[in-house]
């Protein structure tokens, strides 16, 4: 098996870095929101990975992973589970972090982020 192309590795590393920052930021914001939960003026809800948009993100990640795995011509159930779960989790975290900034386009960003991440992981699996 040959080593993966840098044209795939670099975007995957960048996507993973953005995803990690989004997840950590969503967790930190969620903790802060929960601490201030006694404050009735709280404008945002804490992050719930299985909240609104989760189903759409799962479908987008599954489709993206399937495309990536078909391109690479390799598929295993274990890698598919991780290749779908991590992009879904990251996409819902990104949606939470960007909630106030991307009002109308948040669902589109969530779907694209999940699909692109899963496709990159699908191509590089194995």
C-alpha cells in the first residue's frame, strides 16, 4: 500500500484541527452556560451533540464517508463508525459555536462540514 497523497493529508489535518477547536470551544461554552443557568437572561442553550441538526449531520457524514470509501475502494464497519461519528460530533459542535454568527446558513455549514470531514476520513481510511 502506498502512502497517502499530501493533497489529501493536509486538508484532513486542517479539518481535524478546526473540528477539535470547535468541539473544545463548544464544551467550554456549554460549561459556562450551565454555570450561569440560574441567570434567566441566558440567551443560548448548552451544547447537545444529539440536539437539533444531529440527524442531518449523520446523514451528511454517512454520505460523505460512503463517497470517500468508494473512491478509495475500502470499507470496514469499525472505520465507518468512527468516520461518521467524529465528523457528526464536530459538525454539531461547529454549529453550536457559530450559532450567533451564521443565522440562516448554519444548517448548510453543518452539513458541508460533516460531509467533507467524513469524505476525507473515508478516503484516508485503511
